[in-house]
C-alpha cells in the first residue's frame, strides 16, 4: 500500500475540533484486535469467530471458510443458545491488564461521544485501566432510549450499537434474523441518534469498513428527509489499513460535491 501523507489542513481541522471536544469516535471490529480476552487469547477476529462457531455447530465436519458468520450465529442461537453464550462471553470479555497503552491515546481524547459496533467490553475495561478524567459510561444499544438516557456532560458515553456481552445470546444484533429485526424498526432510537450526530459532528471511524446494514438504512432515511435541505456536514475521517475500490466508491457517493468539507481519501 502506498504511503499516505495526511494533509496538514486535516490535522489543523482535527486539532480545532478536539479543542472544543466536538468529534465523535466510531469503532469497528478491527479496533479491538490488540486486546486480550480473559481466556488469554486475543479478542477474536471475524474469521476466528467463524471457526469457533463452526466447531460448536458442526463439530464432526471439516470447516468451510466460505461460511457466513451471521448464519452460523443464527444456527447456534437456535440449536445451542446456552453453549453459544458460554463460548462467546469469555472470548469477548477483555482482560483489563492486557490492554496496550496505545488505547489510552484514543480513550483520553476529548470526544463528544463514542459509538462502537463491537460487542466486547473494551470501553469498560479501558475505563478501569486508564481511569480517564472523563469516566467511560458503557451503554448497550439493546436498551431502548426510554429505558436508558445518557449524560455526556461528565462522562464519555460509549454506545455499543449491537449490544454487549450481557445481552448474549438473543438481545445482541449479530445474526441474520437479528439484523432483520433491527432493520424492520425504521426508527431505531440509537441509530437515529447516530445519524443525527453524523449530520452535525466530525467522526473518526477506526477499524470498520462501514458495512453495517442498519447504519446504511438510517443514512438512507436521513437522505429522504434532507434531500431538499442544505447539509453542512463536517469533515470526517476513516482510519483503516485498506479500502476496496467498490467500498470507496460507495462512500464517495454519500459525499455532497457542493460542500468542500466532503472528502474521500485513498
């Protein structure tokens, strides 16, 4: 991959945003991979989770690499719900002392709010280890907004959009059926909050290629409501080792060429 020189103007923009505690952190699976679970193993990647679930679902059969993680989870949830929880909860529970110091750089920055697609409890473990000036409040997206309010004034809210380990196995958003249920709710309170923030705040996306169906559904809803309105979306940043051309083109299609703050980088 060719070296990418981060434009100085972008650094100045981010510096100004952080001085006012305005940016939002958004993390995906890649963000957690350097942490270790209480099993002594790294927080699992998608491929590792597939292998683990395959062993649970089809222990007598040779592993099929092409299998879908969401279908495996659906099968395990239907056939082995208790064993599924017993398998995943330890694998996704972070050993506090294992967290590398580089995570403290992220969690101590003056974010306005944090969203994560991950089910692991890295934000809660980071709060215990690094004890940031703004304590991290670990919020499950499985709770409705009427069940749980958030207060960003004295804490950093880390909203786990797909639920937490405490929500395993049937309250997380993981399987095909769970995604279908989430998509059926066009007014999901947490995703509506997220898309409202997308309209008004700079985001830093880390460790995700932005392929979550509920996210795109709510972006589309935002487009329906704001198609004829002027959007002044702040510049956002995607931090990822590589991005395939189709994904880059899709993301670029959601940038408004009328406004100079929209940017798609290589």
